[in-house]
């Protein structure tokens, strides 16, 4: 049986890809003010959306809200009305 290192070719990483050494340091160096400013800008953008823009931006959330609304309305329609006798 031949040596296993001789039969398998050596795989070298591609030259175009490199590992980011300090990926976890990015959050530590960011300032809280930057996060807050980005959050405020995103909130303002969402508040200024029309209904159709919101449905296009968040289709699954819109679908969930529609299904839940239909569920609540149909459960209220099926509940028996309380009869009051005088």
C-alpha cells in the first residue's frame, strides 16, 4: 500500500481569499453613538413608509399580520352571542 500523503494531492488555499484576523474586534471599537444614530435613521425610514412600501419591504410580516387578523375576526364571528332576557 502506498503512503497516503503521496496518493492525495496537497490542497492549498486560493490566493484571493484571506481570513479576517480581527473580525471580533469590530464591535468593540464601534461607538454606541454610531449604533444609536443608525437605529434612529432606520426607525425614521420605517415610519415614513407607505403601506405598500412596508408590504414590499416586509412581505412575511405582512402575511403574518393578515393571517392573525383573519384568525381573530373569524374566532369572534363564531363565538355565540350572549342572550339577555328581561
